C-alpha cells in the first residue's frame, strides 16, 4: 500500500524511492497517475518579460492543466503592463503639451514685438518725410528689417486658430498703414490716422486673443477706462476734428 503523504511532491518522492508498494490494483492506478504527474514537463511562457510556470494538476479523472491559475496570472500581467503603457503615454502627452505651450508663447511675443518695431519705423518715416527718401522702399524695408514675415510664418505654424486669425488681421492693418506712409501721408494727416487707428484696434484684438488662449482671462477696454480699443478717444487730432465737425 502507498504510505500516507500530504502532498503530490511527497507522493512522487515516495514512489521514486521505492517506499510505495504498487502491488494492489488501486495502488498501481495511483502509482501510474502519480508517476505521470511527476514526469510531466513544467509549461513555461513569457509575457513582456514576465515568466510563467505551470505544471499539470493531478485529478481523479486524469491529468489537466491548471488553467485558472494561468489565466489569473496572465490577467494580472496584462493589467500591470497596460497601466505602465498608459502612464507612459500620459507623461509623453504632457511633455508634448508643455513644449507646444512654450513655443506658442514665444511666437506670440515675437510676432507682436516685430510688428511694434515695424510700426515704430513707419511712424518715423511719416513724422519726418524726406524728399530724397524712397518711401515705398523704406516702408517695405520697415517690415522686412523687423523680420515680421519670418515671425508670422512661425505664428501660423504654432498658433491656435483664433490667435492666428487675430495675428493675420493685425498684419493686414499694418500693411495698410505702410501703404499710407508709402503714399506720403504725414503723421498728423487724416490719411495716416485713418490707417493708424484700425491698426491699434487690431493690436489689442490680438492681445485679447492671446490672453484668452494662454490664461483664459478676458480683457475689455473698460479695464483701462476706455470705450474702444482703437484709441480715437485719446487722440488729440481725431478729437479736434470731431469737435470741429460738431
């Protein structure tokens, strides 16, 4: 008869050592089952570096794989791997968003700074016109020397749709001011101011769009005690003309 053992491993060891007596039919049946279990190979597999081992399980009706243990182990490995992949994707997305935000902020500042430099040069040309100066060439150079066209391309690449639209509107108003200066309009002329004030309004519209995108904060003329962004109410020339008309 087989000696009493507590585990399958002990049973197999007893059989291999000869301690068991497979003389009776029942003992011979159990001997064969135990021998088959002991000799069965250990199944191994790897899932993303996680090595899994599984030995067939002895049961009264024969030998079958411990599928419940295998499935549970595989499920745990999949959950762990999925969590790691998701965390990596979220971290990568955050890094990309931070990089885009930094590029946008830099492009927004560079664009308005370039437009301001070009505007300053146009005002100089209109303030002290020289008969020997080719105003057409000089006014075009004011935009080119400020690198406005180059910075505008960067704006179109990185900017959000609303800011890109506001930037293009500001660019077009600055070109209209350039055309007035090229035509010889003096700084104090109505022709210059008819182009100047729409440009100033577009500059503020651009600032409002950038502030809304980056900070989510509104900005209105009333914050500064104004009624409009174009600056006409603060312009001595325009107020004088309006008073004269009234």
